C-alpha cells in the first residue's frame, strides 16, 4: 500500500521473523516533520523506528514496500543531503530493515540497527546523461527484479521504466559507506572493519557492540548507487509524465500498464528483455482525470480517480488493422489467411489468443504472433515522433495550398501528419490530417483544400503516432490566388477612369473655346487699330496726300480685311474638327454651336462688307475732293 506519505507492507502470520505471534505491519510515514519506518512492538504501545535525522530521511515520498526474505524494502524519493553545499537535488532511494531487528540494548534502543539506504540511478547514458530522479511507482513479480517508474524535472517532461535486480541492490548494501567529514565539505567514501558488519541482519540486535551501533547511526547511506539492468532504461516515453505502474500478472510475457497525469493508460510490452513496444493507449475520460490508483485483474485494469472507479478492458485485439500493430500486443494474433476466418467477419484479422486456441489455429500457416513474426522496430526508446522539417509552400491556387516537408523519426510507430491553418489575424484553426500510404523519410507532399481565394493563411503542422503528437513547426504565411472576376473588376475600373479622363479633357477644351469666343465678341465691338482712319487736320494745318498714297492705303486696308475674314473661317473649321471628335455624345449641342457660329460668321461678314463699303465711299469722296481743290 502506498499513498505518497505512507508506504506499508503487511506480513501475515508465519512470514514475520520477529517475536510477534500476530501479523506484523511495516510502514514508512511522515508525521509532524518526522519521517521514519515503523513497526509496532509486540505487547507494548511503542514502535520500532529510525533515528530522526536528515541523514536517515529528509522529506521522503514513499512509493512502495516489499517483503523480501528476512528483510523489508522501502522505495522512496527524498531531498538529497549527499550533494555539494548550497545545492538542491532530489534522489530516488531504496532502503531496508531486518525483520528480526529489535533495536540496541542502550544505544539505538527501539530503533533500527539494520537500516541502510542507497541511491537508485535511472538514467540515459551518454556525454550528457539524462537522469530520472523522481521515482513514482515500483512493482515486482518474484522479488528478484524491481521495476521502477521514474520521471525527470529537467527540460521537457519524460518518463522511464528501469529494472533493478535484487542481486545488484545487495551488492551495494555490502559495499562501502558514504559520509561527510563536516557540514561544509563534500561527501566521501568510508570503509569499516567492524565485526559484525554494521547494518547487516542479526539474530540478536541487542547484543551488538555500541561501536557498531554508533557507526550505523552516523552512516546509514551507502557510497555506490544501484545501476539498472543493461545500464539503461527498458522504456522511455517523452513529453509525458507517468505516475502509476502495474504488471499484467499470470502472463508469460512482460506487460506493464502505466498511467499518466492526464488520464491515459499505456499498455507496454517488454519483449525478450530487449525491446519495448506501446501496444495500446486507453483514455479514462474526456476530462483528463488524474489517476490515483490502478490494479490489474484478469483481462481488465481498474483505476480510481477523485470521482469514480472504472474498469477498462485491455484485451481488445479487434481494434488493430495492421499486422505489426497486432503482434506488438502479446494478447493478440494475426490471421493472414482468409479461409481460416468466418466469412461474415473475414475483414477482422487480428484476434485474441483465446480465439486462436479455441479454434486450434496456433500452428496453422498464416497465423502470426509476437513469437513468429519479425518485428522491425529495434529502438528501446519509443515516444512521440520528431517534428517535421523544411516545411515550405510549392504552389498556390484560388482554393488550395501545396506543401512539402521532410518527416522525422516516427517514434517507432506509423505516423500521420496534422495541418493547422487559419486566416491571418483569425482565432480559429482549421485542421486537416494526412495518413501517407508509405512511411518513409523522403520528402512528402500534401494539398490543403477548401480555402478562400485572395486570403493570407497562417499554416503549421506536426506529426502524430499512437503515443502522441510532436511539436508544431514554425508558422508560415502564404496567400491564395485571386479569381479572374477580380481582374475584370480591375479592367472595368481602368476603363471607367479613362472615360472620366476623356470627359475632363473635353470639358477643358469646351471651356477654352467658350473663353476664346467671348474674347472674339469683345474684339468685334472695338475699332481695329491697324486700320488707319482719316485724321482730321489740325486747325490752320493743310493736308497733302498724293494719289499713289491713297491707292496704297486702300489696297492695304482691303488686304487686312480679307486676312481677318480668312482667319475667322480657319478658326471655325478648327472648331468644327475639334467638336466632331465628340459628336457622338454631344451631337445636338454641337449642331447648335455650329449653327450659332455660322450665324455669327454671317453677321461678321455683313459687318465687314458694310465697313468696306463705308470705307470705299469715304475714300472716293476724299479722292474727288482732292482732285477738285488741288492743282499744280
């Protein structure tokens, strides 16, 4: 029984080697900041317990306890004291006390004389090893090997299962001790030649020498650490914290059930002491309830949360659709030959081993289990797939974006790819999933369809397998193409703009013509300064003009009048040419303007003739007068 602050083991009558005739119970507990392992003393109200000292225990969290031969083992994690000064760490420990220990005679009276503890090292070796220092649970089948569930608090969350043999633990307990010369110094190795050896089990602990008792009271910690089998974890799961571990008992194969802190249970198959596979993942509820306890019984796992107890069937082979997934579950077999299956359900090829046995198909050709099928996955470390690399856009259309990327490691299982996209500045993601027919490491392509034209989209992707999802790629932004109707709108706007520009030019020309016309009307009412008039002679002044001068003056005046008329006709023609370019839309107005112009021209022509006649008359009269009055 374990509950964080308490770990207990009940020794039934006949198992305990103490002087008690009743059942004995050993339990580790923390009460009022005092942490120790206790056992009731038969016939009294007192307890066997440990020395209340940080060297013995400091803020322990118990996870398991086991009855092993003449000893009781406790597994826990605690604040480590055997670290450099001013440094904080948590270590996982295994400690033991002997069943026959009844304490010392004077020193360590009613206190353990056999208490020893050491560190459990669960880590991934390498240049930069990863240590899983937080033990969460521990299980064993026959007390020869203990399987501990560990987590790490360094970087991203991760969990590991490490196996520790009883022989390796005993070897460390028989080795040298660890001590600290003073409070400001580093811990060092310490050996002893005391006999009997301090800490070992004794048939009469009250007869032990006080030197031995003082030594174990001051030095309960062992120098060496217990290393895992094969020097590394048997299973590692990244991006997840596992909290509870349970065996599937009464099974030849090694099958674990590991519960996470998000309400999921992982079925883990440890094959041939070399390879580990995640067979299935079960979700307790949509609320991701924290699993407080878990027990396996027959074909089910029973879990307890804060609000309920639930039974989960863990033998459901029909869910598997691929042979490699089927045979990774030791409860299942794959029937590859169709005629061995009922016709009504021939599509379900993965069946429970009980079905194989009932129908006597065990040795039939085409029937595969984990025993006779060659599983290709050799990696001990299973988990989430790697994040896809080199995501880029290769093409866009009005409603589709074409993507290309390079897949990473699949974590030991078939992976699919999940694409999230959203319109820029939107808060809602749209998801599409792609399941490639072939899982390889070459470049993959996919088209995100059903998009809106002319919009900027933000896209990311991740990989997913039965364990979970990888991290998302970096966001990329891309715009879909615009439809043809939008180009027509642009052309329409351009055409309208041109027409408006033409209209403005026409209005400008029309205004110019009106201004010039107004100026010509004003000029018609004025006397032409270029036409000489007959000046009146001053008083007492005689005027002399020859006949040639008079004839030349008349000729020049006539020439000016003709030029003026010709200029007016040319202007009218130019105006008609300008107005003809707009005669389609302004024909009526243009006709009226032309008619009005012609009327003005006629008036001007009549006026010119009148001026010419008046001029001719005055000239002839002057000429006749001169001839009559002047003589040489």
